[in-house]
């Protein structure tokens, strides 16, 4: 999605009119004594058509749209975290962002969890650390029971069934516990988060407006959006980074026959 299209979609999603943007940014510009912060109706139209705004106007739009400034930088290809990769005098050409893949022998192992939970509700599982000692040495370094947690989607939780069917096991990266907004191309590209709330645990797409956290189900589920106050009523545990989906009996029979 183009940056302007993304900004317009975000504005319309929040039901913010161009006149609202003009009014808010005019007040901001007056308060700062700098007209660069003002975003007129025509300027907004240019930005949403694809022109690149100044940092002052991007700052004003972040306030109008109620999103962090860094989230508005991402659609323009700017990651505020990226400059840390150049610390220590490294030049861009010398920085390696991705290590080469190293082939490793195939292996199979089983993670053992505390089984005292209800299969009907989405539940955060307890990994037994002592079982990690039995894993192959090269795999032990990949499993961090502090950073990565695991959960099972309850049999009655069909809110994300098109993406994460009930009885799926998901891996949660607790280091990614801030809801990210970027220009995903499909619904499957949108991050899914595990959220603890007053009613238990739930995996959903999330949206943050101020201190309100909205849990967004898949549209085909026909389930309602749920809203909670953070952090008193809900906390984002982390982002789903891996998932193991259940096989249906008919699918297992087809695979066995093939």
C-alpha cells in the first residue's frame, strides 16, 4: 500500500475529516508559533495522493491520527530503529542485517507443557524448562522460555479461525508487545497478538487508540470487536511469530493416502 493511501485509510478508519485535520493542526501551529505544523485541506490531499510531507507535518498528522510518530515513518521506508545498526562507525555497506542460512540436520522433538488447563479457552501454556535439556544442542539455543511463550487456541475461540483455527498452538514473542502499524498487503500479513484481559487470553489483531486497546476478530467470524483500557483491563503479552495448526481427520486421511 502506498504511503498516502495508508494515511487516508487510517484517517477514514478513525472517522477524522479533513476539516478536523485543519482545525487541530492550526491550533498546534499557533501553539508552537510555526506555520510548518499546519496541514491545510489541499496539503492533506497532496499527501494522501502520494507527496512526501515534511517532518513537521508528519508530526502533526501523528497527533491527528493518534498514532506514534515512528508508525507514520514506516510507510515511507524509514525505520527509527535502523540507525542503531550503524553505531560504532559502521558504514551502510559494511552492515550485515541477515546472517546466512546454515543447513542443519533434521530433527524431531516434543515440547512438554503443563496440561492442567481447559481446552475450550485460549490458554497460555507453561513450558517445562527441564525438558529442554533433552533437545539436540543446536536447537537449545533457539528456545528461550523467557522471551518465547506458547499458547493454545481454545476450541470455543473462533474469532481468528480463518488464520488461527481453534486448537492451534502458537509461539509468542514477548519482546514484541507493542502493537505495530504498517502497510500490510493482506489480512494474513497483519500481526496477531496474544492479549491478557479481564476475561482470560485472546489472540486477535489489535488496534490502540490512546489507552484503549481494541481486539479485532476476522471479519468472517462475525464476532464483535472488544475494547479494553490499558493496562488496567488488558495487556499485550506478545506477537504471534509461529503457529502449528491442527489437522482435521479428513485431512489426515488425505495426507496418508497421498
